[in-house]
């Protein structure tokens, strides 16, 4: 059976977008069966849960994934590859995003017409 090449553009939260390329040996819906991002997702989730225990993180640790036709890959060649250095950059970006969200939530709760009990 011929391997099918796949290209995904991936981001987390409001991070930059990254390129993920791989060959689907089984030639099935590979992303759901052989998820090439499984380890990346787990690493980012663990990082955020450690820094911000008990806070909802679904927006930040759930990847936004867009499958690109392999024939159109040249249009996306300038996107950086999702590698270990990219994961560290994403983690740093997400840390700032979550901190900013917390700061904004605090400002909102201290507003003059904030709901009080």
C-alpha cells in the first residue's frame, strides 16, 4: 500500500502557526489514528497544568489543526516546522497568554459595577 503524505498547519491558543508533515502508512484518516501531535499536546498540557493548576486550559492546550492538500505544500513552506524548539516557544507564548487572561479577569472583577455578594 502506498504511503500518503499529509500536511497540517497547527497552532495552540494564539500562538504562531507551525507545519507538521508526515507519511500516512496505513492510508487512513491518519490524524485520528496515528496522531503525530500526541506527544506535543501532552507536553503543552502538562506544562500549563503545572503552572496554572485548576484553571481551564482547553483553549490553550487544544491544537487548532488545518489539513492542507499535499499539492499546495509550497504555499506553506515558510511556516516553521513544529519541533522541540517550537514547542518551547509555544509554551512561553501560552504562559503569557494565560497570565494576561488572569490579569484581565482580575481587572474585570474589580470594575466599579462588578457583581458582588
